[in-house]
C-alpha cells in the first residue's frame, strides 16, 4: 500500500489559549459563565498548575507516537493564536519533514514572519490556512485590513490554499458589505462564518433574524443551502476519536471539540479508537464532521448509558484542561 492510500486522520491541535487579539466574542480569551468563574476561583486559591511540557523539546517523541498508528496525519493548529506559541514556525518545519505528516493553520495572520514561514514550510505540506479577519481587533491592534490582505496575497501567490473568513458577529451587519467589497477589490473573497456564541443574551447562530440570514446567504458563495443554525449528529456513529482527534493545550488527546473523553496525552501516550462510536454531543462544533458520520445508530438503551458515562468523563476532562491553563 503506498502512502497516499493509508488511512488519514486530522489532529485538531488547540496549541495555546493565548492570543495577540482580544475579540469580544472570543470564549477563550474572554471566557464567560462557568469558565470565567473557575478562572477567578483559580486566581484566588493561587493553585500551581501541573507540570508543563514544551512541544519543541518533546516533538520527536510526540511525532513517534503518531507514527506508531501507521496512519497519515494533518496537524491542524488552532487556539488562541498558534503563532504566539514559542518556536511555532520551527515546530511546523520539523513536523513536515515527515513524509506522512502535513500541517494546517487557523490563524489571525497578524503576527509571525511570513517570509521565513514560506521559506521553511512549503505550500505542498500545508493542507490549508484559515485566516480570520476579526475586523475590530484587526483595526485596533492588528495593523489594519490592508496589511492583512498583503499577507493573504503573499501566501496565495506563493501557492498556499488560504480561506479568509469573517465571523458574522451581530454588530458587524452594518459594515459587512463594505468589508466584503474592500477584500474583493484586492482579489480576496471572504467566507462568511456564522457567529457561535451569545450576544445581548441571545444564543447564535440560532438567533439570527430572517433578514440577517439573507445577508449571510447572499455573501456565502461557498455554501449554497448549507445550514446556518447549529448542527447535530447525536447518537450516530462517528469516526471522531480516530479519523479526527483534538489535542488540548495541556497535551490531552480527546475525541473532538464536542466530546472531551480522554484518549491519552501526546507527552505520555494515547490510544485512538479502533472504530466509529456514537456521537454524544447535543451540538457538533467540529469542522466537516459530515465525512465522519455514517448515519447508523446504536440501541437506545446502550445510547443512554453511553451518553451518561461519556458526558461525565468529558466534564472531568474539561476541568483538568482548565486547571492546567494559566
Ligand atoms: S483571534 Fe481568535 S483566539 Fe484570538 S481573541 Fe480573536 S477569536 Fe479569540
Ligand atoms: S458528530 Fe461532531 S461532536 Fe459528534 S463525535 Fe462526530 S465530530 Fe464529535
């Protein structure tokens, strides 16, 4: 079997919760509710965090653990802002030395030396770059829209696949058409992404009005007919845990962003699931799970027990990750 026929997995790697932006809708940098209360509590009790590993130092051992599975991997870095992580570009450059490994990036593209990145991480080893506009922070601290578009164009002209997205935060409806046109004038077509979060006490994307949905649809060239509201595959068998996994900022490996069941840790060892398992998330927050869900459902009794156990374990693991964070 040649390398390209081997099973593939996507590692959604939440490398850091730190960021050079502070978007007001960001649940990581500006946590709300229970998470915020936990952060306050931790500050008050001044509890030490568990030992932290350095990814650059541990990288050979980490990659060897992935290699053991015999699969091909794309390491999709997200955060926070990945370029904030120490020696991030060098980490990418070392990962792509392996024939079976690629990277992907979810970045605000406001920091990092792009010339050095292009020199050391060639486009054929980068599955995609999601560059987020975050227009308010971009104008406040990120160098402005033009410098962002310069960087996007540089990457595109160098051969990278760049998807430039724009989060449809409700206060931006007044300006989205102008922003869209400004980008288009520079040859960049924005991907409008529904906002997932709470604004003025209302939960989005479920709370968009009909007129707001029409604006989003009119600008979404890449998603004719796609649901704008929350999506759910609860109870159906899904390949996450094997063909998709999530790595948290403390190195814990969990099934996906909707199911925090622990599979191990990249610094000490982990095991992927052998086969698809039922989805236990009420809402799926993951990117493109359609390719992982096969539509089958287990018996209801099994599902109820599995759901209870999985949710309990998932909550404990979320707490572990939070405790590790600064
Ligand atoms: S750029 Fe992303 S991670 Fe950073 S504050 Fe904005 S939404 Fe959060
Ligand atoms: S459907 Fe989504 S939330 Fe459910 S297991 Fe799959 S990736 Fe995770």
